[in-house]
């Protein structure tokens, strides 16, 4: 077996070669200082925006390099993926005029299926999860003689992701810490192999969801172990076991792997959107989450957090925004019992409007048997300027005989 250092050296060599290929088909994504996140974290925080990459994530880099290295006689490529890798491979294959078949689990989101088809691949929906889709992809590879493109456990795919490392060092030579999300580990392996080779003093830190802590568990065990995958908003990181190559590279080169909670990821997605106008998917917000939560702190020095992707369903964003607004006290849910007579609602809404509240939902719960006679339960969801204003509205309604309580 190749010793780990040889492996990193080989990845570095291929990543140097990948730069030329990747840069002619993918974007050099921006790396910008974030004053908001710097203030919140006490480090000088820079974000690198792979959510602005072609296909919406960094995955296209590895796919382009991998496909560019296939022999001219290849009949086609096949892979299994529910997300970003599917779009990356579909796009890369179309660049080189190669047939691509992507097996997606039938649970994959409509928008990702449509995007993958949109780049030209044949999409086959099969199985209830990634593993079942992967079996089908292997069968297709065998039957049709197609080349299988693994999402992370592949030297060329890893080298393609490593091109991000060159861009970071080029744009921010004084960087001291780089924070990267970790799924199967292809992304961090590529970046660490490049950065540690060119500037070994830079710390490389991986971030994975608390709900799928495969690297944390495997490093503790000293060998690859499989963990249970509890649901996570960072679906791109929901891989149960580290890749083989990645495990060797991470053991050797990565300074630390830390975990973030679902709340921390959701909060980071919300802040990125509200303050930074940046749309990140769950996996894409994991590295910023580690910084905002204070779990990674570069002590006032320069740190880069990778926003690795932005492919997220708008319905998920809608739910996230509602929760975030409620947490920030900008949406108040109030409930009370009010007389069930004409005009009540108009009086109540008049008070709310005069105090700057905007009613977005009205629910009469007439089946609530706890309501006094001739009363109905009324629940109002109201946009308010602040938590304090919501309390003032309740006080004012109370003075007029309408007793409401704020629901948490
Ligand atoms: C947006 C995003 N970030 C990070 C990752 C993790 O990449 P890797 O599996 O190479 O660790 C993925 C993987 O799908 C992803 O889609």
C-alpha cells in the first residue's frame, strides 16, 4: 500500500495538473472578507463561495478532472448520487460529449433531478436510499461497460477538489486556518494535500454534523467505522463511513475534525442569507457554522470558511426563514380566547396595525372546548419589528379586554 505521505504527494501532483483543466471549465470562485462573521467570531473571517460555482457546488471540479482523464474509448460514465455530485458529473460529461447515466434514489428532490437532467444526463430513479441507488449504478457499469465515477473515494475526483486549495493560497497568502465541511472526505483531502504541501503552517479543520460523525468516530477508533446516519439538514455530509483515501489523508494531514449541531447549521444558513445575502445549503453552511458558534477560533487571525454549495429547495428555505424570524422575535404567534361576535377581529387587527404589526395568518379554533361560552380560540401570526413590540401589542389588546399570550 502507498504510505499516506506518498498519497498526499500524488494528490498534490494531480491537483496541479487539474488546475489547468478545471479553470477552463469551472469558475474561480470569489473569496471575500466578511465583516459580520468576523465581528461575531473574533477571527478575521473570509468566505469562499463555492455556492457560486457552476452547478451550484464545488463537486463539478472533481467531476471535470475525472472525466477529462478518461480514455477516448470510454462508452459512458455512471454514478449514484442524490445531489451535487449528480449535477457535477452530468455537467462534466456534457462538456466532453460523453454519455452519462445518474442513478438517483426515488427520494431525491425534484429540483435536483430536473437540474441533473438539464445538464444532459440520463436519470434513473431507483431505490429508497443512496446504497440501493449505488447497487443499480454498479450493475449499469457492469452491463454497459460504463466507467463508475465515485463521489469521493477517487484520486482524480479528490485532485479536482484540491484546486480550491490553490485558489485560497493565491487570494489570501496570509491565511492561517482553513475550515472545510466533510462528507466522505474527498473535498478536505484535496484541499489539505495542496495546502499542507505549499504552506504547512496553515491549519486545516474539518466540520461534520453531530448527527453523522463518521470521521470523529473513525479517528477515535484508529480505523474506518460506520456510524448511524441520523437525519441532518446537511444532506451532502450524511455519509456513514469515511472514504478509504480520505481516512488516510485526514489522519495524516488534518489538524482537527469538529462537529456542529443541526441548530448551529440552521442558524448559519439563516445568518448567511440575512446578513450576507448568501444562499447556502446545509452542507454549505457547516464550516461557517463552526466559526459562528465559536467552535473554531483563529484568535483574531485570518481564517477561510468554505461555503461549499448552495443547492437547496426553496421550500426548505421558506421553513428556515420562518424559524429564524420567529427566533429573532420578528414573527410572533399569539393565542387567546375572544368573543365570537361580528367586529371582534376587525378591532383586534386595527390595534395590531396601528402598532406596526402585520398579520400573516389568522386561525379560528372553534372546536377548542376550553373556550368560554360564546368565545372562540384565536391564533394570530404577526410580523413585528421586535420582540418588545409584540409584548406591547399584547398589553394594548389586554387593556381593551382581549387577553392573548405569546406562543414560543
Ligand atoms: C455542498 C457539499 N459540501 C460538502 C460535501 C462533502 O464533500 P465530500 O464528500 O467530498 O467530503 C458535499 C458532498 O456531497 C456537498 O454536496
